[in-house]
């Protein structure tokens, strides 16, 4: 299996985990929240969808690079973005003294960062 095809598969698996397990744990409680103002709820809801779209874009970038090397710059961009999200997620967890276990998003993006770096070399 070509490395970028493997990355596209990993990305799609992460999208599935994000949507299947994250929705009942994050989205549903968010939308039912009475503690937050509606505008905050819907901004966070949009952010949820932005992350979903970004992860789908990663899968598309890696799949395209698997079939056509001219799409390699998109795979580079996906890997760099995954790395930036990994770093920022870790910074926020440490800065805000959160539990790494309760805020595991960084792990998914770390996997993409390492796998993307491996595939690019």
C-alpha cells in the first residue's frame, strides 16, 4: 500500500472516530447546554464542523498524492497543518492544566504528523 494511500485511510478513520464517538460526547451535550449563550454554542458547533472538514481535506490531499505525485504539495500542507494542530493542542492542554486523557485530540493529529512526515521521506 503506498504511504499516502495509508495516510488517506488513517485520515478517514479519524474522521469516523471524530463523528461517531465525538458527536454523542461533545456535540449533543453542547447543543443541549443551558449554561452557554446560544451564540457561543453555535460558534463551537461551527468549529466542530470546521475540524471535520479539515480532516476530510487531509484525507483528500493524501489520496490525491497517492495517485498523482503532482499533489504532493497538498500532502505537505496537510502534514504541516496536522503538526501545527498537534503543537497547539498540546500547548492548550498544558497551559490550561487539562487532562491529556480528557483532551486527546492531539494524539490523532500527532499520528498524522508522524505518518505524513514518514510518507514524505
